[in-house]
């Protein structure tokens, strides 16, 4: 489900599936909880390969954002394809999440 790499002190989690459905939610939450438990403070979620994300997974993503923020961390999202980007915009999640066109831009936004 994820390809994970680290650049400097930034964890990059790249979704490898084109569709992330409610059936993937438990695995999705587990992966993020493991990251949160390790105390990661800077994370980029690369969604450039993802064409669909279910509402349940989006709810889990909001939970992760809240957890990161409460621990003094930052979560940035990059590479949203048009349909996924529309969902974020229609639900005003683009106002809550820091969203970047590319992974490079998301990485550069950390100061």
C-alpha cells in the first residue's frame, strides 16, 4: 500500500494503489499509527498514483492530521490527481491540508 522513504528528517509515504477503498482503511490507519508512534514530526503523503480515495480513508487522514498537529508535527500532501483534488476542494479539505503539486514542492515547504 505504501512505499516509504526518508529525505533528511522528512518521512515520505507514497501510496502505491490507484484506489484506496474502505477495505484498505484498517491497513491505512495501522501504517499511520506506526509512524505516529515513532514520533515522526515531518511527513509527506504522495498521492500521485491514486485515482480514488474513499470517504472512510479521508476521515482517517483527517485523524492523522489532527494527531500530527497535536504532537507538533506537520503533514503535507502532494500529487493529487484531478478527481481526488476535486473531492478535497468540494469538501473544503484543501483549506485544512497543506497540498502541493509535487513531492519536491512539499519537501521544500518544510523550513
